[in-house]
DNA sequence: TATAATTTTTAGACTAATCTAAATTATTTT
DNA sequence: AAAATAATTTAGATTAGTCTAAAAATTATA
C-alpha cells in the first residue's frame, strides 16, 4: 500500500505528465507540490524503488504503467467524490476540490464501486472532467450546446454563452448551475423545447432559447 | 488542528473513559490502540500540552472538556458516515466500521452538516449507538419491540427474539436487516399490523407476529 | 513492612517526510 | 569551448510516531 503522501506525488506527476512524452522535472513537481526539490528527489527514489516511476538522475521521471494505473484509480476516486458532493450534498462545483482531495485517499475498493453505483455510474465530474472507469479507461469530453443533445443523452453544465442578468437569474431560479449533470428526458419538435433532469433528481421543462445558451460537456465513446 | 493519530487517541481515551470517573491507565490505552505503553506515554504528554487531557504521571489520564468536545465530534462523524454507508450504499451494519474509521478524519464542518441533512438528521448509527448532535449532546438509547413503536416513531433494528429459518428468511426477503432504520408510517388497529419505512426508502406492510419479534433501539429525549 | 511483581516512564534508536546548505551535474552564454 | 548560471542531488538536521530495553515508581504479597 502507498502512503497518503506517495499517492499525492503519484497523482501530481501523472497530471503533469498528461500530454507531454517528456520526462517531468524535479522542480516542476516541487512547484506543483509546494515543496522543495530536495524533498522531491527523495520521493522519486522511493517511487522508483516501488516501480511506480522510471527515474533517471538529473533527467526527470516518467510514469510506469503500474504508476499510471494507481494515478487513475486516485483520480477516479477524486472525481466520483466530487460528483457525490455536488449531486447528493448540493455543494457548488467550485467548493468540492479541497474535500475531494481528502476523500480520494480513503482505502476501500468496495466503497468506490458502491459509490459509483449510487451515483449511477457518472462519466464526468462537476468540472466536466472525465471519470476513469475501474480499469483506468477514460472517455474524452466534448463541448456542445444543451439544445443539440439527443434524447437520453447526458452531460455536465460547463458554461453559458449568454451573460445577461435575467438569463443567469433564470438558471439560478430553476436550480441549474455549473457542475450539474443534465440528462435530456424528452424533446418537443413543435417548439424545440426540452424536458431535462438535473442531477438525476429534479425534472424541468425549458425552451430552446434557454437550451441553446447552455454549454454542456458530453463524453465521446473512444 | 490535530493529526489523524492524535484524533485516534482522543477517541480511544474517550471511549475507555465512558462510564468510569477513574483515570484511564497507560496500558489500557496501549491495549486498545494496539501499541506499546512507551508510545502512549509520549502521546499523553502531547495531548496534555494541548490541554485535551489531564495527565498525571503514573496515575493515568482524564479528558478535559475541550478533549471531550473533540472526541464527540469525531464520534459524530464516524456514526454519520456509518449511516451513510448502510442507508445510501447498502453496506451491512457489520461491514462499515473499518471504512468509517477512515472517513471520520475528513476535515470539513460543512461536509458533516450537509451529510447530516442528507441523511435526514439520524439519531442513531446502524449499531444502535446514538449520534451526538453538533454541540456534542447525546440522546440515550432504549430497546423495545417494533410492535410497541408508536406512530411516526423511528429506531434501528438491533436484534430479533425469534431465530427460526422461516422468520429470518422472511426478514431477508423483505429487505430488513440489522442496522436498518425503521420508521412506523401507519398502525392498523384491526389486526395490529403496521406500515413501516426501511432506511427512509422502501415501504413495507408487516403483521404483528413479525413486528413483535424485532428488537428496535429508539432514543429517549434526555 | 520489606520484598517481589507489575506498571509506567525514560532513554536511545528507527522510518517517513520534510527542510537548508553544500556539492555536483547540466545548460546557457559569450 | 570555457565560464557562468541554473537545476539537481547529497548530506545533515528536524518532527511525528513508533519501537526496545533499562530505570523508576506503584501495587501486591508474604
């Protein structure tokens, strides 16, 4: 088992490595972890001993497959807890990160699988970031307008293209806010209005004028 | 703020002190914490420095009011998480302790208050132990038969007085098990049968023959 | 009430995670 | 390509939590 601290380094290195095939530098990690390079060097040796990273002195680290798998598991936990905090406990999307940073270290496979089921297997966290599945598989996200979602499709509110007070007040009043999961329950051809479900709880009927100003992140099966 | 380890000692000492006005011995704590007396001595000094306990060399410790308050806060968190695990995630009452031992250390007042609300302010955990309120106040538990509960009264299934396979199978099939919260929704005078709600979710109608064999822990307002 | 047995504390050591300062290696500049 | 600069690692120290073994204090016993 890895310590709390090791897990944080693993996640951090994974995040920094996302995109680049380059080795991650000691100072980049030190910057991200708000610690000193000397501390990072020690940790890299330890993670290297556990074969979670491939470390070459003075040339930075890359993650091993084993390390990536663990990182994805932690990210999965973090994002599932974020969904829980927003959907079940009604936190706002920007309030959940700090708490999820703690919850992501709770050790229990069973707990996470049950939480996933309880949340009805969400594909995305409240920030619109994809939730890796139990095998570490990630689906890529895609941005569209709520008005373009098909019947039964779901996604996360990720922005608005209209900023007038009356529009924002309407959203507020209807209980829609950033990070909420939206599923299309019915589409009415006549006036293009749609019935949606918010956070798998509340149903709502909205006009096309509203729907076409709400940005939704959906996942594309990859 | 107290560390994870400090919190575990505080809770442990509080538990051991429950009942006795005596000082708690070093070896009792060492036994409960599965650690050595020398380690406990060091920790007692630290907790004493923080005025969470009153420590007198060779004579054991007592908790201060400040220490008690913290202990109760941890116990509150532990028990609320247990309710969550059983009611929302459908764990069995005897599977939740280990996970709750981790969750009880998550730091966030707001989280706990929202969790409490989400669970509809339960008064008791799945083991039938009372959940301290936000001020550390505890209501004492009392054991009765489900058949004797009044309209709207609630409690936790804590045992059965009948052990025949057919009875136990009936409970199993109806979705009732140890640790489940039961609320009486309706009482039918004619045949003494009652409508109950299990874990604030599923409704069920049961006969008096069943109800009089189920032991329920309720809390007495104190 | 001395002595024996038990409990508790102290002393010294270890590991994990951190730091600062010095030494080493790599990179950039002229 | 040599010197200057920047990044990285090593060395040595610190704190929290733990241990074992020895010393000290308390409690039980004969």
